[in-house]
C-alpha cells in the first residue's frame, strides 16, 4: 500500500478549505496509508459532525507540532506565511519516506512528488495592509526573509501536480505560473434532503462569511427592488461576522428591513440545511469568487441561485444566462421573470435539479480516487514537471494529456 503524507495547517470547522481537506482525507483513507501532518491535534468527532465525513483517529498516523504553534502565538502578528512555509519545510524533510505529499491550502513547496490543491493563487491575493505590515515594502521584505529561512523554491512549486477548485482558478494559475491545473470541484458540505418545489417558500437564502467582499447590502438592494415591483419575497442572511464594522452595518440594514430580511448568525448546521431546503431561491453577490462554496451548497440544496457574472460561481450554475447577472437591474429583471412566469420557473427548476449531484461528496471522492490512481500509474519525473491534465467544466471528467 502506497504511503501519502497529507500536510494541512488545520483540519477543523468551519471553513471551506478545511472542509475540502477533510473530504480529501476521506477520499484517500481507503486505498492508501495516510500520515497527517498538522499544527494541532484533530478533533475528528467535531470534523465529522460539521463536514459529514467519517474519519477516525485509528485510521491515520497523526504528526503534530503543538510546540511550534505555541511559539507562533507569541508573535504580535499572525505570521501566517511563515507558519505555512515552516510546515512545508517539515514536509520536505519527510518527503522521501512517502510516495506522495499532498497540501490542500494553495501553492506549496513540497519537494519531489508533490500535489497541491489551489483555492486561488496566493500571488494574486491582495489582502489589505494591517498595523503590523507598516508598508508594502515591509511585506515584501518579510516574504523574502521567510522564503530564505525556510528554503522555499517557486520552481519546485511549479513541478507539483496542481488541482484547482474551478476553471477560473485554473486560468489564474496559468497566467501567474504558466502551469496547467486539473479542475476538481470541491464537495458541497453535508447532505440535503429532497424537498419538493411545491413545499418550498417563495423566498431567498444567502450564506457565507459576513464580510465586505460578499456584498450582502447589494443582495438586499436587489430584492428590495423586486419587492417594489410586486413580488413580496423575503431573505434569510446566514453567516458568521468576521468584520465587526461590516457586521454592524449589516445588522442596521437588516433592522431597517426587518419585515422581510432576517439575519442568522453562527447557526448550527442542521438549521442551515433546513433553511436552504425550505426555500426556492438563493442569491450571491460577490465578484470573482474563486469557487463559491455557498453557491454550491445552495444549488445542491435545490435552490435556483442567482450569481454575479464573474469568478467560479458561474461554473456552479453551468454558465446559464438565466441565473447570471452583471448589474442590479439585470438581476431584478431575471428574478421577477422567474417568480412570475410559471413555465419559465418550471424549466429553471428542472435545470437546477439536474445540477444537484454535480457537487456531492460521493462524486468528489470518486474523482479524487481516480486522480490518485492515474497519478501513481504515471508519476511525475522527480526532477521534471508534473503531467498536464485538464477537465471539462460541464461534466467534470478529467482526461490526461489535454489542455484546459
């Protein structure tokens, strides 16, 4: 049985990246001998309860570095990059003992035989400067120092087999690094019961972190305009507030529209599933979301979900023009038509039903097992580049040797 070192900063709910890591482990545990390398011990019961996996500590060898995590906490700044690069450095130390090393948190220098799952290229992430950054020049010096301290090699990163969460992210990887990525859509978290359309409410649900980039106020603006035109829809905003100032502004906006908007903060998973499956529609307003786990969950839960015409979220709805908008006016017109025209609504409902299983955990597990089987049949040259793969955004079928 081949041995795999699975390296991940953390495997703990909530979070789409952590959920993806949990399901990668679930997909691989049957066929491979897995060793997990993380900062802290994993609470498998908590992971299983939130993400729907079935992981047991007895199935893996678990390596942790709690002393290093405690040391990192002494820093007045998060030093996330240093922590990630240090973990990758440790992975390279052990790489020769394993047949493959997997990292599921974007680009990574894993030494030979590496596989990386990219949610979005870190080189393109433009996080706002914080108090501990001082300036952009300071950030660049910090990055250069951490690279030297940990021996990070961009060239080794490029030699990994790269998996991407969407065609949007795969294109970004080509633009930034000149490498091809295999698109493997993440699984929507959890199970969603079949609830007939007739038993659902004529309302909307939006889910995700309550942060400025999610544009929650725009969703309220869109649906307020729909209501002004006649259809008295309602909206459930579900999420966790990571930005206190923005959360306060959304609370005020919800209060001002309390007759039809309700805010749900930090609700339990079963309650979220009930909300999704009790409603007909979903809405999403973030621009250029690399994938859009919230959209995948809404679609898997049977909601006709309207998304902004950008990023990976358009792939989740199959690039269907009926569900994509570029302006508030366009969103309002498309939603009103879906609400008012029975035949149009029925066709839309049927289309959404056809996509429900595309993001299920069973499909993801099957695809990951096939990817690893193909990888070990034709592993990359330890001194060369990883094989090039591609995938169809419609079927998700991977075929070696084809470019996206």
